[in-house]
């Protein structure tokens, strides 16, 4: 039990470091204002939540953002919002999966987690992120950036519902898709159940096959 806890802590640290690096691998998307970026930094936390549990997934989100505070340009506001959204996503996904440990459970948990993250993005952006942005950009300019894409939005709340919520859900779904592609290979390594094959074992296996 103690060895398992130590291993989990080590994996949390490693996955947090990977998530921190992924925060800098970001790009714009054509259906969003240029100041909003797409990244997959929740991916390591989602993998960790599936492999170790929802609490470990949340810890990865926390450590990732604590490290990012060293390079913050938002005074911690961006990191707080990022943590809130990521933690909600991976906690829900991990919780559902650990109650139903099969591919269907992982899919249901991931989809519900992505939906929850999208919904939470509305109050998080409305009350936390965008009030901070107004220190650098007038609210009229922020809404104007959204109106350049869809002239029908007139208020910040409309912008968040029409743009940010679906964007956040799509962002979560991209993490889900990548997780389903790589989880089977990474899970044994994270859990410590991966067994390396020695040269002697390879030779023995080869002789068995030839026989």
C-alpha cells in the first residue's frame, strides 16, 4: 500500500510536468477570437484520473497550474480558472470510470466530464477570467472580437454560451479522443504493472516459437 502511494505521487509529479509543458503547445482556432487558445494540457490529468483515480487527476491539474504560476501573466487568475475547469473535467470522468471500469464507463465519464467542464466555463469566465481581461481590454472590445465572428451576440454572457461553452466541450473531447488512443499502452506503466522482457526471455520465447 505504501509503495503504491509513493508510486502514485511520483506519477502525479511526472504527469503534472508533462501537462505544464503542454500548456505552451497552444494554437488559435478559426471559430474563436484570437486571444483564446486551444491546448491539450488536461490530457495527462485525464490519463492519470483513469489510471490512478479522480483525486490524482485533480492533483495533476493543481500541480500543473501551481508550476505555471512561476510564468503567469494573469496574476493567478488564468491558472485558477484553468484549474477549476480541468479539475471538474477529470474528476467527473475519473469518478464514473472507477465505478464502471470498462470502455463504456470511460466513454460515458469522459463525455459527462467534458459537458460539465463546458457548463462551468460560463460562470468561471464571466466572474473570474473576463473581469481580469478588462484591465487590459475594454469589455466592448472583447465583445466586438466575438461579434466579428457572429454579429448576433451582444452581451458577454451570450458570447460565453455561444462560443466558450462549445469550445471548452470540444477541447475536452479532443483530450478524450487522444486518451482512448494512448491509454492502453500508458496505463501499465503508470500503474507499475508493465513488465519488461529481458534478452534471455526473448531468446527463450524465440526458441519456443521455433520448436
